[in-house]
């Protein structure tokens, strides 16, 4: 007795309900680039988005606040230690000399953020250069550069920065250079670790096999793949540099001709028991700035960490 012939099953078809259904079907299963995936993870991180919004608000007030609220932060405009929210013309009150605190906050944010960004950039340049050379070449180059790194690492960072600023005239450039010089060892060690790991991978060997030189391999092949943790490190370095600048200004080593948040705290620290607001408001500005940068750094760390990504 003959068996009935089974009816062949049709293969599943791509959805075709709409004209672009095929494109959506392909895009859904298309491999996502690492940068796009990191951005997707970052967007889903609520604290990181809050930090980004806070930092953008602070930068916006710093850049454009003085256009709306005009006034020289060094001008004596009212009685000393006017309490906040009493005089409408001076909503945050005045300091011990009678200077407007609102004008000081809006004007002092620019130099503080500029010093932080410049010091972080210098830190990354020195640290990445030292770490890349050390990790790539190894041998005596590695030993020499790591001994130099250890020498700078064991020095008290704030004390060393104070010495550098004292030796030269205090200015924003001097402060930024001093902070960058004392802050690079950690970045150098992180870069060295990434180069030691990546230089043994197959695509680096393939680049060397096709005739790529050492410089091209270091800066065009290895460094782009080592950037994710370095980007996180650079973000956190900005917050550390802002705290450094505030500390130096608090100790009287800031530029006296440029208003900054640290200078405001340092100038009014002797009167904190009599008037809390000249120290509290710039302190809160520094706190929220560093806090927002830290939230962004944590978000970038989660976004670039493969173990935390949803596959």
C-alpha cells in the first residue's frame, strides 16, 4: 500500500505588510556597530542622561548666563554679606566685599571648566603617549617609562601642583599645566595595559604582515581599539581637574585676576561662620559639575563594557 505523499511546507517569508517591511526585517538582524551599540546602551542609562542634562545646563549658563545677567564679578555693588533672596537685584546675595555672587557664579564657571578640560586634555596626551610607547615596545623602553611613571605616581599630587604653580606666576595656563603634569600616571598605566593586550591580537599581526610600520600600528590600529576605557578615564579626569583647580584657588594659588568658583570659596572662607552663602553657592556649583561628569563617566563605562551589553 503506497504511502501518501507529504505536502511540502513553505519556507517562512519576510513580512510584507508594508512597503518597507523587508528593510525593517533586514535592519532588525543586521549586526550593530560597537559605537551604535554603545550609544544605545548610554541612552538607556537614566543616571547618565541626567548627568548629561546637568552638565549641558551648567555649560549653557556659563556660556550665555552673563549675556542675560550682566555685571562685573569684581565690582563692589552692595553692602557686604547681603543675605540671598532678600535684594531682588542680587538674588544670591553678596560676599564679604559686597560683590554680587550671581555675577561671580556665572563668570567663574567658564575659567573653572576651561581649566578642567585643558588639564584633562594634557593628562590624556602625556598618559597615552607614555603608555602607548611602553606597552608597544616593551623591554628597556617599558622599564624606563614605567620607572618615570612610578616616580610621578608616588609624589603627592596636590603638593607637587602647588610647587609648580608657586614656581611660576599663578594663571589659568599654569594651573592647567600643573594639574596635567601630576595627573597622567594613571592614564599611562591604563594605556599600557590596553596596548599589551591588543598588540597580540590577530588583526595587529595582519597589519604588520602587510607592511604597516610601528607608528601606523600604534596610532591607527591599536589606539582606536583601546579608546573606550580611555574615553571613560578622560571624562573622570575632568572632574578631578576641576577639584584640583578649586583646591589650588582655595589655598590662594589661583589667578587673582580671573574669577573662578575656587577663588570665590577661598576668598570667603574666613567668614563662613558669619555668612554661609558666599562659600555654599560656588561649592554647590563645583559639586553638581563634578557629580554630573561622574554620572557621564559611569554611563560611558557601562556602555563600553561588553559584559554589560544586552546581546
